[in-house]
C-alpha cells in the first residue's frame, strides 16, 4: 500500500462519475431553492390572518403553479391558491394545506389554522450561492451526483480508474475458447481477476497467456508497460518449481519487495515494481488467486482511485463444525452464512483445496482463522469476510 499512489484526475460526464472519487471542490452557483416556495399544495396566506379563531374566511385572489412567478401581492384578508414548489407570492408567508380548508364561492374557509410560516421553504435554506457543497475526496454516491446536477455541474474532475494488465502464465493454461489438450486447463484466473478489477473500479487489460519461457514472461510484462498499465497482475509462476518464472523475471526486470506469505490459500504470492509500476504475482490455483486478489489487489486499486477506506465490513459467526489444523498459517476458509435469531452461523463449503473453484461458488464469505489458533470447536465464534454479492458496490456496507 505504501508503493501505490493516487492517480491523477480526469474530467468526465456526470453520470460517468458515479461511484468515483471527486478531485476538485464544487460550490453552488446560486441559492437552492432559488426562491421562497411552497412545500405543499394549498393556499398562500398572511400569517397575521391566522391569529383569529377558525373558521377563518379569506378572499382568493389568484393562483400560482410551480415554474411561474406570481405578479399579485397577497393583502390582509386574502389568499392565493398555490402548488408545491411554486414561489410564495409577496405578502404571504404561510401555506394552508388543501385538507385544512373548504371552498366557499370565491373564498376559502380555513378550518384548521397552521402556525405562521408553515409549509414554506425559504430561499437558500438548502444551499447558499457560493457555498462549498462537495470537497475533493468525496465518494460520488447517488446523492452527491444529485447535488452536482442541482448546482449545474454536468462535468466533473474525478480520480481516474487504474488500468490493470492481467497476464496468466503456464504451459498448461489455454484460453477459454480453446479446447484443452492432455494436461491442460482453461484460463479461469484471468477472468476471475478481471471481474474483481472491475468490481474494484479498475479497467482490466487482458494480455492472454505467457508460456513457461523466461523470454515470453518478460515479453508479457513489457506488453503491460506498453499498454500504459498502472498495475500488473500475473497468475502462476510464483512458486518454487523449475518453471515458476514470474518472480525470477520480476527480480531481473524490476525490484522484488516480498515473496511467500504465511497464509493459506495464497502462500506463493510475489509483489514488486517494474518501471515504477506495481506488480502482484498471484498463485496459479484459482481459489488462491481470487482470495489473494481480494486481500491485496483490491485495496491497492481503491487507494489508487483516491478512496480513503478500502476495507470490507466483516461479521462474526459461530462455526457449525470443528476446525483443526497445525501448520501455523492464517487460513481463509470458504463458508456459507446463515442468519439465525442469535446471529450468523458459518458452515464450510466442503473441500477447501486451493484448486476447488466450486467451493467459492457456494461460499458467502471467508472465515479468517488466525495463525495462533490450531483448534476451534463447534459454536466457536470467527470473523468472516463476506464475499461480494450481485449489485455489491465498494461504498456500500
């Protein structure tokens, strides 16, 4: 996280800015609302006329709808029919709702008198002209987008999205549209990671598969730089085998910051920098690749977009089965969550192998088992990191 930087700003159309981070201050160009107006359908009256005991009879002198400015003044003993949002006529300062009056020819009879000033919205009561409405760093949710529209800001500066080059490696990996030969598998990692990049707000650049040749892996990294990637993610080639070349090329072409973590799945993970571009080398097993991208790529990509908070909310859940292990690593176990009257229950989704992608399809979250824990009994409480659901957005809890 110390290596990645916040990217520069770009100007985009307002609706393209939704969900992104504002990069400039925005001030109101005028009062909102611009005129004192009615909050309800009813009759605009003088508050002083309401001090009498109901029923109060007032002469109707006209009407005004939203979008029009009245040219009459409401005098003592008079009322003007008014619609919601319409400017309050001069002389009037109160609106009496339709349900509180009766019509009597050319007059209204007020049966229930409101307090003076009722149902009137004052000019500028929401925002004053020149007032700062949004500051740099604001996440543009629907309400911020609405405010930008209200102040006439249809183009805005936001932190640009990171371009993320994604490169799979391995002689055994073939593109999804190619039938695998003996000993081969289709490239699922590139697409899993690309979807994660999109969910985090980045722009994925799929580079295909580099075979287990040092020159080809180096060529793939250079292709990423040639496409102006802000971040590079590889999968495979970071373990200890003779053909695990990503970390070797990374060390030769750039700077290796770390390799191998005390976690499961995801132990063989590399991170470094090539030509000032961060590179995250994910494991080749699909579960390990996805979990590692969630834990390491997602926070980095959010920081690059200017987000100050890149955490996902976690929940506490009670295990429905015991867990025992003795490897001293932090485990991320796929679990299904069920909400009960007393809280959440977590149940393992079967085989927890790092190559079992189906275990993620069935999972609602990842149960985090600390390094120092080697046994948990039924009913033990664990922290669970929920996995994204359909419609999940990074700024929603």
